[in-house]
């Protein structure tokens, strides 16, 4: 049975996706650059090295798969997003 976690993020806030020893992967809500598009930033940190990239999705896209985890978008607006992880 999948474990479900519900999150609510404001623009710029993040939640960890995977953690390890000297390794961190986070999901950041980057807002809505357009009324029909919302964006997440994925950040990866390992030791002193890090990288990030933005992902853009249509506002009517309510199911995503990121890093082998399923996200169900419950509500999205320019300032906040509510979603559920299914691991």
C-alpha cells in the first residue's frame, strides 16, 4: 500500500523528496509564470555541490511522476500549491 503525504507550499518553499548521507533532493514551488502553467524546481545537493532545474506543467495536469514518486495536485494558484505524494 502506498504511503501518502499531503503538502502545502507557498512560492519559494520546499519539501524534501529524498535524503541521504551528504545527499539531499528537494522540491520547490516556483509559482505560476502564466495563468495556465505552474512550475516546480528540483534541487539536488551532494556535499558542497548542488544543481537545480525548473519543470513547467499545464495547470490542468493533476498527476505527475517525479523521481519515481507520484504527485497528485489538489489545488494550485499563483501563491500556493497543495499536493499529495504517493511513494
